[in-house]
C-alpha cells in the first residue's frame, strides 16, 4: 500500500497564488498612500502661499491708505513688487483707487489691492492662471 501524500494534489500552488495576490494588493495600497501624501504636500504648500498672498494684499492696502490719507494721492492703478529677500518677494501687488461722490460733500474712496504670485503683464490679476497661481484681493473704503 502506498502512503498518501500529506496534502491533496488540488492544493498545490495555492500559496503561490495567495502570495502574488497579497503582493499586488500591498503594492496598490503603497501607490495610493504615496498619492495621498503627495496631494497633502501640494495642498499645504498652496495654503502657505495663500496666507502669504493675503499678507501681500494687506501690505498693498496699507500702502494705498497711507498714500491717500497722508500724501493725498490716489493713483487709478499702480503695480509694484514686494521687497526681495522676504517671504513675500514672489508676489506683485496691484493697487487701484476709485473716487465716488456721495450725498452733499461726502467723498468716498474705494481702495482695492490685488496680490498674486504670477502677474500677467506686470499686474494682477493674471487672466491665464495655472495650478500654482495664488491671488488675494482686499478692499477698503475711506470717506472724507
């Protein structure tokens, strides 16, 4: 009488199929985790750029308020780059000033500062933005 094999013939190669299946699943999970990590890094960088653009627009508004209130000047539109060597140096700010007359002798000045990291033609906003484009706009109203 022949001794019977410890495993039936049908079970041969089953562990190889299982191992390949597990390798494919683990590789897929690794690719998915890498993709999620990369997207989180990009979103974080854009959040930081957005905060910087907000600060650049605030600097533009402060500059416009100073020029209007202290110097009495209000240019229709003016663009300038922020100082080199700072975290705001990649940004350009475009400041606009509009006069609206109110009832009686009341004059209202609307100041708008738009900051962006990729100006179009040296001014913001850039009509041809891309995925890395960041822009913030702030308005202030002065009356005298």
